[in-house]
């Protein structure tokens, strides 16, 4: 299993549009992928479920923990990390 | 036998419409649940998965169509909804519920409802608003399961519903939506925003609407008609010939007023005899700037800065604030001054990082400039940000402090202002050369002290909403005291006259930035009393401009004199109305 922690920098957190991009990307991997809001201490959520991802309530400044478990886990974490860092389709404040 | 019903709601988007009703959503809550249509031999879980997949396909197609029309933000909602339809959490929950309860559509509705409640419970306004999107997805899957087709209006119609989800409005062909009348919803509902962008009227919160419409709908009768006035928030269900004609007349008047207003925008705002009045806008965020510029506001008389301080866990940084202010200063440029109001916050708003003590009477409590006596950092940071924004935009920034009650308040304001600039310059940071510094006159003591305060500041801006509340000792939020909240009350007008006299003696200008400034009758009285500048919501500027263009200075002087001696606000309103009524 691979894991990674990253800070949410989207101005309105993981609301519909960034969550949709993230879920679409996660769904392309065979591995089981989860996202957990470390800041609120919520349980890990299925990263392939937009309802679960939005339900994690990840707001700007929160830290989330990504995990991937399966044959393409390494690639999954790398791709999802880059997607987060690039702002999930949104412009981030400097 | 039924008769015409006149109902009132909350004005959402202006405009007049008369036409047949298209009733959305009637079958869902009203009729008993029909049995789901199932392919013989198909298991409930297969039926649900197939319907969910079909719904996702429909939503993808809808997203594509809307994206091609250039409505990217709406398209993104349908992208997210498409994922919701396929969401394993939702679909698995529905399958499990179907196994227990039987009917697949009921199971989907229950699962979507549960998912929506989870989102609605989140302490996040944007995410909890997505709850409606999930319910909408559930309703769509149910329609597919039951083989129901969404009956879109066959002729141009007025949509009547409790609420109108985006995925439904987007399906309606352009031109087929004449107006939107909702029993629920709020002024910020998606449907209202859509109506504004389409230029059609919208009214929300119309109680009694659904009952009135459904009582008249019978399967055999032709669709019921309706007339609506989005400016007044008025609807007429089943209008007679007379009412329909009345609304057609209003429609014609509105078209005329809009044409006149567009013509007046091209000239500076003035009375019929050519006296100039500075007409500027109130804005709440940098995003309001384009709307104000579009109606030719000559600047901003009130830029509320609270948006920077609310709904967040930490205080906004100096840089973040400077950028927001700079955006507005640059949008209006050096020719159109922007008055930035220092944060008007206090115990009535929950601002976690300020740790404000709860108060019995927050509107008579430690708020705005009063916070700075014990804790000057909030205002110092804001003032530094404004000095920097002025330098960055290369304009002289204008600021005003709310809630000023005493001369000591003004001295504190000036000292913080100078301190803020010194700390920037001391650190080698750029700051504007000077700052035009004014105060809001909204506390009765400031009105009484006007002559003394005027010698110490660059301008006054009268906040008529709070001034009225404090002079008449009537809580603005208390509907039982609505009769005490009319700023045209002669007691308030006498206070304004005193403020103008004090300002004139010191040679400083007086603005008004309360709602009274955007009310055509109020604007006439204020200019009559000698106010130099009116600041109102962008949507009110055309009406004020048109009212001023119809009157002369001598008429306004006479109006102001009689208003000061009137016995109540109603009489004052009638006097101003008489001046505005078309002659003959």
C-alpha cells in the first residue's frame, strides 16, 4: 500500500468541480484508493465516490491523506498527488 | 368556479411576464408512487444499475450541450451530477434498500435523500448546497426507472414549482421560459441567477402559490395562465382580461423605462435644470464591480469589506486584502473614486479568530471602530492593506469608518491611519501619498456633533438604515416595528439636514449610502436637503437617475422644506411621489 499527505489549497475546498476531477482520475486505477480528511479526523473515504469525497468536508487548509492499495498503487499516488498540486483544475492563490 | 388570486413573494429578477403555466414537479409529491416499470424477469439491482448508467449518460450529454453554449459553470455541475449517478455509495445503498423494501424507485429516492442529508449537514455552505444536486440525481434515476419522461413546456411558459433544479432548467429550449415563480427558494437560488442571465423575471418564496395553481389544474382544462411582475414580487394566478391588460401595460412601461434609462446613462446624472449629482454604487465584493460599471456608476460610495472577514477560520492577511482592494481600485480607475469602508463587524457575527464576547445588544455593543480601542491590529492591518492597494493601483484611496460616535473615535481613526502608513514606509514598502478619510454618520451622537466632526475629516457618508434604527430606537430586524423603519421619517430627515449644515460650514461633501439613496422618492428628498452624492445598489441607479432628470432645484428645495415639517414618513413619501407622478 502507498500513502501520501497533501494540503488542500483550493479556495472553496473539494467542492463539486475539483471533487469531480479527482474522482474521475481515481476511478481510472484498479487499486482501491481512499482519501481521508486528517484535519477533521474523519474516516477514510472511497476516492472513487464523489459523494464520499465531498462528504469528507475537505476545506482549504485541511490536510488529506491519500492511500492506494493494488497493482497500480504507485502510479495512482503519483498521478493523484500531481493533480492535487496543480489545483484540480482551479487556479490557486499564490 | 375559480377566481383570480393575487400573491406576493420576494422579487428575484426584474421583468414582466404573462403566459401559460408550466407546472414542474407536480406528479412527484402529489400522486402516490407508481410501481416501477421493470423489464419482466429483471432483478431490482440490475434495474437500478441500468437506470443509473442511463441517467449518467443523459447528464453527460447535457453537460456537453451546455458547455457548447459557453456556460461552463453550469456544465461543471452536470459533470459532478453524472458522477453522482454512478457513485458506488449511492448505487450500492439503493440496491441494498431495494432488497429490503422492494420498489427500486423508492429505494433510489431514499438513498439519494440520505446522501443529500449527509452533505447538507456539513459545516460548509458550498458543499451543503450540493445536497439539492444529489436529490435531483435521485429524481432523475427514478424517472428512468418508471419510464417517465420529463414533460418540458410545449409553448413558451412561466415555470411554477417549489424549486427548479439546474438540470431541469438547462433542458428547456431557449425562449420557452418566460418567467420563474417558486414557492420555495431564495434570492440566491440557481433559478434566480439563471433568470437574471436570461433577462426573464423570477420571484421566490411565494406562499400559497402551489395550492392556488394546483387547485385550478384539471386534466381536461387548458393550462392555467399567470401574470408576474418580478420587480414587485407580485403574481396573479388565472388573471382576468383586466389584470392581463394591466400587466401588459406594466411590461410596456418597463420597456420604455429601460430605454430611457439606457439613454440617461450616457449623460452625467443631473436635475432637469442641470445641477450635477454624483451617483455611485454600493458593492459587497470585487465581483460586483462590472455590474456597477455597466450602469455607469461614477464610482463606489460604499465598498463593504466584511466579505473578507466572514466564513473563515483565520483573519485575512494584509496581502490578501491589498489584492482585493487593488482589484476594485483598478476596475474603477483614477476618475471614479472608491470609498472602502473599514470592517463593520461585532458581536452579532460569529468570527472565530476574533474571539468576540457575546453581547446582549450587539448593535449597541463593541463593534467596528470600537473594537480598535482594545485590539487595534485588525484595523491597522486593513489600513496598511489599503495604503498598499492605493500605491499599487496608483490612485488616492478613500476610506471611511463605520459606527463613529465621538471625537475620540475620529482621533483614533486618524492615528491608526497614520501609524499604518508609517509602518509601511519604515519597512521600505510602497504606500499611497495620501488617503481621503471620512466617517459614516449613522449614530445619533455623530449627527449632533457634525460641525465638530466635519472639521476633522474629509467627508461624511450618512448610513440611513442604521441612523433610522438608532434615532427611532427600532430594531431593523424586528418585523413588528416595520412602521418605525422608514428613513423618510421627518425626525431622520431633520438629523440629515443638521449633518449637511455641519458639513457645509466646514466645506466637506456629504454622501448617503443607505437604502434611502436608491429609492427615487428618497433620492429627491436627499438632494433637496443638500446631499452631494448618492450611493446605492447598481440595480437602483437607473431609477434614481430618471427621477432626478424630471425635477428642478427649486422644486427639490420646496419639497425638502415641506418634508422637514411633515408629521410622518407616509406624508413625506406622498409629497415626493406627487413630484414624480406623470403630469396630466
